[in-house]
């Protein structure tokens, strides 16, 4: 029968058709223009109907496309014991561009930092798109450990776990404002680079600016950490002409750890640790470390970090170092009634990763929200948006 109108319509699967209404040709055949399957993998159905005739149904099965995305499924941001496996083996979920699970994708898990190890480092995604490492054992020295999962054609993801730093000897209490003597010895904790380290606990009674210093006849290396061993700051040489170490940090009240270390492996010998409060003012292009929950009022001054070099008009700013773990989010706010605030964030290599001029249309304040992609130090620059401006501002880190 020719000239009969046939209507094609999708009845399941969420797809679409073009040329849905077609007349039969001389052979009695009517062909839909095209049938596009739905984005969700699975069964699709298309009906063809004509007048009072019984409809006929075509079926097709949509399958997942090429792997396009990999996300963390389980096992991120854990705490564990140094030298022991984490409680939950990290796993990832691989999907195509439409979010359908992709099976049979080979995922490689590898230790990125912390000195740990994995078993079953090569895993294949199952029907749900999930691939799981056999086990992840944290490094023996504690601190932050990271594990990467990678697969062809998709972005790599990073898992983080923290283990308390094991203390090979009793922690020595260091009192703020005093000098404590110590000695690196072969019986001390030994870091993966072969250097020895002693730990000191210190309690800070109020939010303030503090200076910590390590002096010795050898090349020193000083760490500042939270009680769980997560890093806050570190320093090698106080200046180009000195092998002593110094850390200046803006810190809330609480308990902290100092790690007296050497730059070179295997060094032993006497040293001293000292601490004191200091001016909160940031001058020049000081190396100042900060942590979350810090709020400080400062001044942009001529002579601060030079953000724009001549012949362009100078823009000045203050720099703050902060350590972020991969996946950790931070909100930084700069408010001022005297300058047009501008925030700039750079990674450890000095690459600009985020900026903000005006957080809204009603003020000259700036607010920057950033989620770290790598566990490392970042530097916040609180600067002006206008050349040659100077004045007071308040910086808050959440």
C-alpha cells in the first residue's frame, strides 16, 4: 500500500527521532528520518503506527561510550597508622561523557607521596564502572600520604590519607619565649631522606605572630606542624649567608609541633630551638606562613612585594604561604575601606591558579574560593587592583 502515513515515536529510553511522520512508498515501505538513542545506557523502544493498524515496536540497546571521567568512589581523606593499610581501599568510578558506568577500563593506582606501597595496583572497572586497589599501606614516617589513580583518556584523581607522625623518642616540651638545647643522634626518628629529627611540643596561648628558630653548626632544617603531624611550615636557610632556619607564622592559639632537622642526611650534632612572639606587621616581601581560621589586619605599603614591575605603574601586595592538601577547599576574603582589594593565589612553582577582584557589585572587597588540586604550599597575595595604592586591609582565611 503506498501513500499511507506512518508515525514514528519514542516510547522508552529517552531518545529522539527526526522525520517522524512518513508516507509509504510504492513498495509500501516507510522509513523514519533518524532515531537517536537516549543518553542512558540500556533498552530503547520506538513505535510505528498507521491509522487503526496495530503498532509495531523496534528495540535497540544503548551501550556506554568511551571512558571520559573518573571520580573517587570511596577511600579518600582517611586517617591511618604509619606503616599499616588504610581501613578502606580506595576506589574510583569510570563513566562515559553521559555518566554511564564504563566497564573493563584498566586503572593504575600508584603511591605519589609519603613512602607507602600498594598491592593490586592495576585494577579493572566492573559493570558498575568501579575499580578498587587491592590495599594501600601508608609510609612508615607518618604525615600526609597521597595515592593517584590513572587510566587512559581520563583525568587522574588523587587520594589523601594522614597518619600521625611516629615519635621515636619522647617529645620535649618547649616553652614559648625560651631556648631549648638538643642534639640529633642516630637513635632519633629518621626521615625517608636519611636525616634525623627531634620533635618538640609547644602551646600558644593566643592568636598572634610567632617566630621559631633553629641554630647549629650544621645546615639546619626546621618544621612546624599540627599535633597530628600535618605540615604548616618549613624552612632551610634564614638567609643566603646563614644555614640557620627561621619560621614566621600567624597562628591561632593551640598546641603545635616543632621538628628540629638537618638539611643533609645522616647529620648528628648539637642545636638549639628558640621561639618568641613578634610583630604581626608584614613588611617588604616577608615569607609568612598562615593556617585556617586566621584573620589579620595589615597594610599595603610601598616596598611590599612588587606585583607589577616597571615600566608599568607599581602594584604592591603582601604574601602568605599556606599548605593545602589535594581536595581541600579554602575561602580567602580581603576587605578594605582604603584600597581596591585584589586577591591572587599562586602554586608552589609560582603559577597563578586563581584571582578575584570584586566579590560582589557593591564593594571593592575581594573573595577567592579555591580547591587544591595538589598537596603543596600555595601563596596568597593580598594586593591592590589599582596601581600605586596603599592602605589598610583585613585578610581572613576559612
